[in-house]
């Protein structure tokens, strides 16, 4: 089968920025990840073998001089040594294990150095998503001309409503072509359609390079999850903010706060960090309730919330983003990261509800055991991890659900 991922930077920026922070702060840490299909999909026979084949093909990827030059120009907050690291980076199929059970459910696990395996997640999810539609034959119905037209209209509506928005859709895209079609349409719309809003860029580094856009992204939940597994969840956000600041010196200042819910994050979010970080990202819970909590917290620290950026990324579509914009515009500097709605929105096609989460961690390779970790967030449906681990973390955090 034709290789699905054909460019090294066909990946989300946050994987590269986190990888850099991991090498800087946790160079000997080892981790385990696990795939989860929240819809409990039964995959076609032989699907696991095709996924494994695509993962093996990643071994021939090399970052190009063009990609290095682009990242140095657009991502100058990333230290130069990391670009040298990427030049020598090679994927290794031995980090992964892929199989199907007797019912056809898909299982994927990663294990290895955190700095190596961290660059697998987004690429493997994109492989699984696109491969599913190829194998089932659903990809034959994809009409890319119509997709361009509908993507352009989405951008027009968001721009007219004053929304600053970006594409976050690599992980669960219908295909690489679908994501590129959406990015191209929105980029061209933003350059020709006049309005108070704007298309700010894409999380996909390769597409940002191809269409002369800004790559968008900072961090993901796994950074806080791994730290919680090593040191406990009570101070995980504090340690994560400290390590992030150590790596980027105030750049990349949007913090994803909801790994263990607002309550514990708020206790860790002191005046120094509130001033240092440009803003926060809302990725779970009720968007309006979360915004009100954030505004109240900033005000309690004598910081004007109108000076802070709040990025909304919790299952958004165009209508939801426009509604939030009307509510939030006079309270903060709102922006929107929209994923599946941009890159997997073909008629009669159901997007894959799939994730890969970091589940176990050990501080160094010399430790004889892993510690389990989990993600809780503000949505029960987004909890990830073994039920026993979730309960332990909730007890530690005294969460009352």
C-alpha cells in the first residue's frame, strides 16, 4: 500500500515543542502509550497488519533542509540544538506493538524513551484514520472540490464573525488531502475575504510550510500526565509550568490547564505564572463556565483578563466558535483551534473517535518499575487510564464527582 505519511513534519507542532522540552528536562524518562477507540470500532480483518506496515514505513522519513530552514524561521523559540537532533532522528518500528483481538478491535502500544516515542502519536493516529476509510472503501466518496468550497465558506463565516481561528485537525483527518484542501481553502479565503477575523495558521508544520502559514501549538496533556506519574498530580501543573518556562523562557506561553481539572490548576496558578503565560487553553468542560472561572482567577490576581489570550479547542465547529466569540470578545482575547470539523467533515462519513494516551512512566531507565498515570480533565468522557489509576488520582486530588 502507498505510504500515508510522506513528510517528516506532517505532524503537529506541539509534538516537536514537547519533544524539545522533554530532552531539556527529562532526557532519561521512559514511557508507555496506549491507543483507545472510544467508539469500540470493529476494524476489518488484517487492519492491524496494514497499520504496522505504515509504521514501518516511517523509518524512511528524514527531515529535509527546507523543513529545517522553515522551522528555524517560523519557530525561532526552539533552540538550534533541537534542529540538529531532528536531523539525526529515525523512527523505529520496535517502539510499537499493533494487533487486533478476536473480535477485531484494534490495539496499539508504544514503549521507549519519551524523547523518541513522543513523535509517534499524531502520525499513527493520522495513519489509522486515513487507512480506515481506504480499507472500508469510504474514501472513494470523498469529493475534494466540494470540500474546498465548504471549507472556504466556513472560513468566511468565522472571519465575518471576528474569530481568530486555526486548524488543529491532523490527528483525526479523513486524509492528508482533506486536511490540505481545508488549509488551502481557509488560507486563500483569509487572504482575499475582508473581515474582522482571520485564519491564523495550522498545527501541521508541513502544511504551514507549504502554504506560508504560521505553525500553531504549544503542548498537550501528556506533558502534565507524565510529570504527575513521576511526582504526583497535586503539583504536576506547577512543575510543568516551571519546566516549560525553563525551556522556552516565556515564549510559547499558552498553557493547557485541564489535565486534572480547574480546581487543582487554579491552586497552582500563582501570580508569577499568570503574568508569565500569555494565556490558557480550554479543552474540556463547558466553554462558558470555564471562561468565567478563568476570568475570575485573573481578576483575583489583579490581572486584566482582557489582556490574556484564551484558546478554545473543545470539540468546536463553526457555529460553536461564533457563539463563544459573541460571549467572550469583551472578556479576553479569544481564539479557536478547530480539528475534526475542519479535516473530517465529508457527508455521511463518521469521524474516528480515537486517541493515544501516555499511560505509564518512569523517571529513568534504571528504575525497575513504571508508575501509572491518567488524564481526568473537566469531562468524564475524556478520562483516560485504568479505572483503578483514575480512582487513585481522584482520591489524591479530592475530586468530588
